[in-house]
C-alpha cells in the first residue's frame, strides 16, 4: 500500500483525482508535521510506502527512520509567483525546508530578483526565521504551509508555494514502481519461504559465529523446538565446531549427528561472500528416512528384472510331499534366516525361492538371482561384489554395483552354490558375517542387508566332507534347509503339470483349443522317470503343443512318446510311420522335424501356398519364411 500524506486539503484533492489511474492501492490523508506522525508510524509498521512533502516528509524520515518519497514543488507555480517581481526593486524572502528554498533561490537569481533565503532543518527553527524577517524590509514572503502560518503578523505579501498535479503524479509514479518491486520481491520471498518449509530436510543457516539466523519448519520439528533463532548451533549439535568450520570455509557431508535426541545426517556448506566466510548452511536428514529413501531408489533403479514374479500359489501340485514342502517354505518365509534349497535340476528351486521372498518381510525389496555355475570365477566375483572404474581392463566407466548391493533390503538367490569357486566362498563368507561388501579395486566398505537363499543339486554336507565346500560357509548358509522332492516321487503332479504347461503354450500362441492328453501318452508320461524333472516335463508339453498344430493328436503323442522312450529331450525320432505313402520323419531337432513336416504338407497340397497355410493354421508370410524362398516356385 502507498500512503500519501498531504500538508493541505488542495493537495489531497489533486492526489485523489489521479489515484484511480494506478493499479496499486493508494490512500491519501491530510496531515502536517506532528499531526501526520501517528498515521506515518502505522503505515511504516505495515510496510507501506509513504509519500509526502517538505517538512512533513523530513520529519517522518528523521523520526521513524524510513525512506519517504517526496513531492517536489511546482516550478510553474513558483515562476507564476515570482513573475510580478521581475525588474522590480522589491525584496523577496523564501522561508522553509531546503527542498523549497534552494530551487526558489536559484530561480530568483536567474530572473534578477533580490531574494533572502532562510532555510530550516527543523520546524522549531521556523519561528526564529520569521522573527528575523520581521526586522527586514520584505515585500513578499514565499514559504510552505508552516512558514505561511507562522508569518501572518508580517506586513508582506504571503505566497504558499504549492505542488501541482504534475509533481504529485511524478511522486506517485515513483511510489508505484517501488511498490511493484517490493510486491514482486515479497512474492519471491514467500515462494522461497514456502519451498524452505516444504522440503523434507531440515535447513538451518548460521552466521560466522554459529548463531542460528534462519531455520525451516522441518528443522524445528527435528530439533523439537521451532524457536531456535538467535541460539548457538553448538548447543544443539555439540560435535560440530561450526565457528571453526566457518572460518576455514570447510564443508562436511554425511556426518551422523545427534540433534536433541534425533539421529540425523548433517551436510555442512559454508557461505562465502566476496571471498570472506559469512556463515553456513546445515542440511539435516533423518537417518530412518534416508534408509527408506535408499530402499525406494534402489528398487526404482534396479527393480526391472530384479523382482520375484512367482508366488507359492503358482506351484501346481497334488502331491502330499510337495504340499508339505510348501508348508515348510511358508514358515521359512516368515523369518530372515539364510536358507539352502536342495533339489535335482529342474525341480523348481528358484520358483520356491521367489515364493519365499514374496511372503517374507523383505517382499518390497528386490529379488536378485544368479547361477554360480554359469560364470567363470573372475566374472562371477565382479557380478556379485561390483567394481570401481579402472579396477581391471574393460571395467565400465564409473564402475558397477554388485548384485549384493542391488539386493540390499531384499533377497539374493545363489543357484548352484555348490559350484562356487573356493576363493569366492571365502569372500561370500565375509559378506554373510560382516553384512558389508567391498567393490573390486575399492577401499570403501558398503553395508548391505540381504537375505541369502542358496540352491544346490547336491547335499552341501557331502561337499564339505569331500573338501569342496567350506565348512564355515556351510553353517552360515544352512541355517534352514528345504528339500524339494523330484518329479518321479510325486507322480500325482505329472499329468496336472503337463496339462498346465500345455495350456500356457496355447495361451502364448493365442490358441483357444482345449488340451486333451491321449491315454497312451498319459501312460508314457506316468512311466517315465523324468531325470530333468519339471523343466523336462515343460519342454515335452511345449513340443507336444507345437506338433499338434502340424499333425494330429495321436501322431504328436507318438513323437513325444518315442522321445521319452529314448530318454532324449532335444532329439525326436519315429519309426517308419508314414503319412500316406511318404516317410514322415527321421531323427533331428524339433526345428528340423517341423521343417520336414511343413515341406511334406506343402507337397501334399500341390505346392499351393494358400492351401498349405490354411491347413497349418498360419499365414502365408509365415509359411514362406518356414519353407524358404527356394521351396516356392
């Protein structure tokens, strides 16, 4: 707001006539010298801009210590008053504050008018100057409001010098510019203050002596006291020598401190102005929230592909032995202990591990899996523990986080743990004991909180007895153990699993066909020993579904039957079965068998692409790709 204090009524009337032209709030009142002080004092307390003239403006400035935009005198009005005295012998006196006497004296000299200028710096001096004038031979007195009021006993022409509308407008223009500038600055300050108080970190600024001058609401909450301004920061956080750190312009990051009973991480940054330390900013973060944020960040950055997709409900079983295994696994999931899952290849050890993770307290964390037997020891070490830039030739720029780091707050699944190199067993043992890892080529320790689920297709105790596995690592890992029965010991699951895998294959191929298992095939499925367990059964089901699209149900079943009879999973053979008079298949991979069948059907259909594609249930373009361009004339 702008407050215009007019020493006389006419000025207020002129001001009121132009105030509507402004887009800022302007109030006007009549007040002269002391009578204006109460209004000026209230306006100053509210942060308003004050506009006034002459002695009133000076009094407000001197008394309240605030800047006042002064309304100047009207040069036109002054010239109008002085015009009759040009080329005369009459003497003129000018009495008032210097904002009036200085320009009037200069103009009189320019016009050749004899003038006596009696400036005052305070209203109390007016009376003495008027007394001085009474002893002079003065024809005309020019002055402001207080001078004219005090000179009524003098026998001279009295002229009140006024400010015209141009002078008032000029002063209001300046005030409006200042008002808009202040408003914008206050809006900016409010936004900064809002940001200051919205962030979830505690922010404190101190001066060069460590005295708090600014503190946001979060910091007040963490310190359990919102009124800390003016207090020494050292009384709150005693283990930070702030004055010394300010003098040395020394920063500090990641220091764990105690602040009124709250553990927080403090980051200290000095404030340097014109090369001199003037204070510092301290940012406080609650330790618990940093830990939660770290978990979320890790999950967001690395969760793609590092999640457990399966649950216990995904396990298809009717076998009592498998149901008992799942019941034990569910109990294990409620703990945080390390687990070793034993089972033959293809029994579903990782599926069970994922189920344990998804029902564990670490279910919100990542699930990281790695096959310890699939990588050479040197590469496996870098995958498990990570490395820093330049640790070895070919190291990725910036280094790489290890799987234990990525699994922080979650579960790491170490498949085929029995294949782990003996040297790496020692490093793994240290991680399990100390709950910390060190990247290859680094000297820094990285704390990790990870549950380890290991899997082995041989009994680790036997590996320990043979000297292939460290005894101390065995006891660290084998806190809980779980044995998954092989498929040959749970015959109840064979047909149910085969049908389940067939349906999954049908869904992937967008086929709505119902799945039936011929009796002969069912008998062979039940009689087979399944050395590859569930994985082998899944592959057999997929081959059966693929062949069903090319052959009839019985022929597909015969192929799967003969493959099982031979005990081979990736090589299929048939007797000299024929389709019409043409030999159907010979030994070969599934892709080779598919190609031969397609060519046979293509020949049966007279090499007609459309009829062959229709019979096979595929489009013409797919058929052309499978046949090859040379087969199509």
